[in-house]
C-alpha cells in the first residue's frame, strides 16, 4: 500500500526537524524518517556534547593559567563522570524529539530511505509518495581510502568512550581534531594531530591559526603538517600509523586513532539516480533555492547540501529557505557570504567574512588592523597569553569586510562583527563615540581593534 504525503523529510537533525515542523504548521501532511537514532549530529554527536567536553577542558585551562595569580591547586577531569554528565544532555533527545513529532501530527518512520522514482521513496519495504521530498541526511566522515582505515575511530564515537586512551592520534587538522585534541590533552592524554598539507585549519586566517598552534603545542599537542595518512595497522596492543610524503615517511604509535579529516554529505544508499537527482563529485547539484536542478520535487538542506558550510546555524537557515520555497514558490535563495564560525579550543578561535587572501583574490583594496590582545585587562586577568585579532577594512568606505579573532570569548565577540559585516557598518560605527560598550568585557576590546596602529 502506498502512503501519500505533501512532504517527506529524510533526516531528523536540525534541518530536517525544522522543515517538518514548519511544513506541518502550514497545514501540510508531513512524514519524517531516519535510519539512525532521532536527533541528528548536532544534538547527539556534535555541537552539544562537544561543548560539554570543551567546557570541562576550559575549566582545567583557566585554573592552570591562573596559578600564581591568586589561584592555588590543580583540578583534573574525571572522564567517566564527565561522559555521564554529557549523556544527561544527549540521552533524552531521541525520545523527546520523536514524541514531539508525534504530538504535532508528523508521521515518524525508521529505516534506510531510498528513492523509487522522482516523487517516491521506499523506507524498508514501505512505499511513500510526496509532492516534495527533502534530503537532510547530514554528513559523515570522509572515506580515508588507506589500508587499515577500519581501525580508525569516527569522531562521533569519541563521545562514547568509556575510558580515555593514553595516546591518541587525530587524522586531519580541521576544527574537529583541534577541539577534541584540546579536550584530550587537558584530560591527560598524549595527543598528536597529523595534517596532510602544510596548513592546519585552512579555512581560517593563517596568522590567527599560528597563535592557536602555538597554544596547542604549549599544552603538549604535537601538531605535524605535511603528513598525509598512508596506513594504520595493529601493533600488539596499540596502533601503528604511517604518514608523510614519499621519502619522508614517519611512523607514529597510539592507543587510538580518530578520524578528523573532514566530512562529506551522507547520501550514499539513497539511490538518487532512481529519483532523477543529478550529482557531481561533491554531492547533490542544487540551485540557489536549494532545489535539485534535475528534479523540482526534491530539496536539500543542512550538511547534506554541499554548497553550505557544515554548521548548525547554516542548517537552520537552509531549513527556513526550503520551507519558504515549498510554501511560496521558490522565492528565497541561499547566501553564505556572512557565516561566523568558531573553533572551541582553549583559547577559542573565530572568524567571519573575508580573509586577506580572499580579499586579494577579489581585488578588494583593504587596510589590515592586526595585533595582540594578551596585555588587555580582559585577558591578562585570566592568564590568557594567546589573544589577538585581525580585521579587514575596505579602503575608502571603511566598511568591515572580515574579522579573525583568538582569545577568551572570541566565539561571542565574532557575532558582533558578523552583524557589522551584514549591515555594512564601518569601523567608526563601532567606536565608543557610537556605542558605549559595557566595560570590562571582551566586546569592549573591539575599540582597540578598530583603531590600532595600521599595519598596511
């Protein structure tokens, strides 16, 4: 028997959930399905549990940094207790989310979904049809494609470790590896990061990243660049990792190897060809309305969308765009030009807008304000040695085009710069003459960023 709906959503993360709820509120008949536990990456295997672990690591860092400044004694992370606390956040999510769908009148299904036609989906042996089908299946670790890849632990599994290994290698130098590395190092593990190219955190400003690398190495994290992964193999009770360029290979040993080498849309097994859904090497090919270019009944949102940054707020934005386009006939387009992002290390790193390299590539004449903020009261008072900034300001207009920060509360202050960039504010709009910033606060330090000594 074929069941008919207005909208079928594949995936129960933030994007899929928001689309289902809003379409239902608009009076549509909606079904949602997932082959994994209801909740998606952010709530179960990403942002939420990561922030809990990072919060504990930050406490350890703060106490360590303020030794001799009125603080005496050390603190330590109790890993099993911390994991139990983390699960108090993630544990209730699946049941609560499924119950909320049902109370709203959204039909919930479980199982692998695959297309059986342009407007049809099979979930197990059950056939469904819909006017619109939304792919919000999230992302999963990029295939490593090396011998022994099956011995590597996924980043999602890191949240379920009953005990923390003594030696951990993180493959890849992106934000996932750095965030977990800081947690593991603060919890007492020996940590190594292996990055295939010469730069870690390649999407961020290199000068700001260099400050984070220095901070990471100071707490014992071994950051190795130009170390492409070659193989992983068992060696007694441990793991042996071979990495490096030809003729410069090195061998590393660890008790656990964790995948932090990027994520790709989780669209395998959907049988997109049966749904007449065009793909390329990056994933589903969609237009600016987030609609499949080959099948107008299909939309894509969240981490399954290869065009957008894999961030929770972007997934929410995608969801709102898809809902508006389903309800109002493709009136909204996606714009990812102003998306703040943060790396939740200690200290945190954050960025929004253009980098210097991007501005030069676009031929935009810029003034660069850059400097160190470690001597500012806000940072010196907590022993934060690695605090700095770089702002890109358009010549002539004095508009802020990019902001790159490292230091305490960088993940909060970056949102002010995101608002400034979105609304074409100038550096003069952020001075004390314009806004009497609360003092003492990290936001107040903005006045020292917008009018420092000009570097160029």
